[in-house]
C-alpha cells in the first residue's frame, strides 16, 4: 500500500501542476483570472509575471513531490492515510495561496499599466438564445448508462451478499440522477455574447453544449460500468477475477483521460474561434471572480462555466450556491472520516476483528464491512493455517498492507477475509459456498475460537 500512496501522491502533484499551469495560459483572453486586451497578452511585463508564476508552481510541486517520499516508510495504515490527506490538503492550500498572490500581482500590473478594459453592455442575440441547444446530445443518450445500471441491479438481486450489492445499486442510481441533473444544468446554461459576432457566438455555444453533454454521457456510462465491475467480480474465479481487477483500473484511468481530452479540445476550439473576433466583449466579470471563485449575487445563474474552460463552478453569491458548497464540504469530510476511522479502529482497538458463536452460528465482523454469518452445521472444514494462499485479489472491502476485510479471491476461490496479516496463525473455515479466513489481534483468542468450533463438531 505504501507504493500505491506514493505514486498516487505523485500523480496528484502532477494534476495540480497541470491545473495551476493552465491558469497561466490565456483562455478567452483571461490570464491569471484577469481579462487583458489581445494586444497586451504578449507584453514583456505579462510574460515576466507568467514566467515567475510558473517557476513558483514548479518549486512548490517539487517540494510536495519530495514530501511524498514519506509514504515509502513503514508506517501503520491509519497514520499513512492521515498523512495522505494532510499532504493533499496542504497541496490544495499552498496552491490556492500561490494563485491568489499572483492574481493580485496581475491585477496590480493591469492597474499600473492603465490597461483597464471598458465594460461592454450585455448583448443578447435572440437567434443564438433560441438555438442554444441545437448541438446538445439528447437525454436519451444516457440510456446505455441506465441499461448498465438495470443489468447490474438484476445481477445483484441474484447474489447472496445483498447488503453490499444493494449499496452499489443505490450508488449507481444516485450517480445516474446526478448526471441527469448535470445534463439539465448544461441545457439551461444561458448564452452570453463574448465575441461581438453572432456567427462566432453561435459556434462557441454549440461547441460548449456538445462537448459538455458528450462528457456527461461518457462519464455516466463509464461510471455505471465502473461500479458494476465489483458486482460481476463477486462470482468470478481464477483469471477472470484478476481480469476484473485490471478492467476496473483501466476504466478508471480511461474516464479520467477522456475527461481531460474532451475539455482540452473544447478549450482549444473556443480560443481558435475567439481569435477570429475583431474585439472580444468584456462584461466586467473580473470583479466577481475572486481567487477562482464566482461571487455575484446579481447573477441569476447558479452554475457558471469557469474561466479556465475546464469546469463548471457554483455562484457563491446565491444562497443556494452557498448551501450546495457547504453540503459538499460536509460530504467530503464525512468520506474522509469513513476512510480514516475504521483504520484507527483496526490499528488501535484490540477486538476490531470479531468472531462470535451465537445460536448455533458463527458471526464474523469488522469495521465498515458486511457481517458474515455461517451456520455451524454447514461447516465442512475448520483448520489453523500459517499462511493464506496467494494471489489475494480484492472484490469489495478493505485491503491494506496489514489488514484485509470483505470479499476476496484467494488463489482463485471466493473467500471472506477478516484478517490481520501480522498474526502468526489464521483460522480457516470452509463451507460448501465459501471460505472464511479470520484472525483476532490476540492469537490466543483465535486458537480459542478454533478449539470451540472443534468441540461443537
């Protein structure tokens, strides 16, 4: 797991380098969150400021990349993931502070050079407004994502682990509803003339609606497939289980790559069209974009395209925008706690991995892992083993250097694991349907459970 976190931290550093550097490339004549006239984009003072900003970004990324080496040390799982979140939040904070500093410097340069742009009246082209959605992909384009969701839900109904499969089904349904909401948001984005030329404005709008709706369709279908892979892997054995794991990784990388490619193509095509305009229109938006965040209580829009051309942001000047942002922050904190707290339980709680014999059955449990209930009369084999066969491939659950809880493929066979890999011995319990491996953090309790099961046979 240490290597995974190390390379993941380096990947995040690379993504932040790309994102922060993108802000220093003009898009619709916006550079470092400030709008410049076309003739000022190539001014030596602007080039010098951009060069200084890029150098500072590179230095910051280099420091955080070196800091990623901490993940190569042999630390407990809970400490490792805590350091990972601290590394991530520190990177976000430092990146934002650096960006804010250089936004201010660019704003000061514009004021010193007397480059302040005249504010144009908002121009509404009724023809473009009427045809604003002519290139958007229709809502029926989300049918493949719906079909994947229905198939996975039907398949999950056939499985015995209803708790896990129901959870994935609910997540799939909520994600599809989210993408329908995003499609509706894109459909309702208003048109604002940015070029002063109706033909160019129409083309820019058509490109925006097409690429954003295409990205929604690709992500909706891809994520439906992504969340369905663990369901199908539950009954996959041998090489098929391994292939399912590789498919999950490929889908994840493919979706990230497709998103960047589509948004970069849209950004480049928009800039090519805008370069044909005689004088791009400026509506005084700079005062509402504060440090990359849009705050305009006089704007009726809740969602607005960002100035980099790679995202859609929320208008924090509206109360609904503030509510959504706070709710999203609470959700992210909740996800972080869900990831960290169970690991602290596993690392520092004596009986985090539990097995109890009650009413002629054995119940295995672990933090945020579905319980496994085995009737004693269905047990075909009970044994103490020194090792667990390999390869061990996770289907659904938690897998770290020290722990494994949930559904796995063990040497090609479906198994449930509730184990601490540092334990000297493991309890193996086999039924006709499955295999369970279990350890208590206290080896004597594992042996005592084994003896209790032997006595009841």
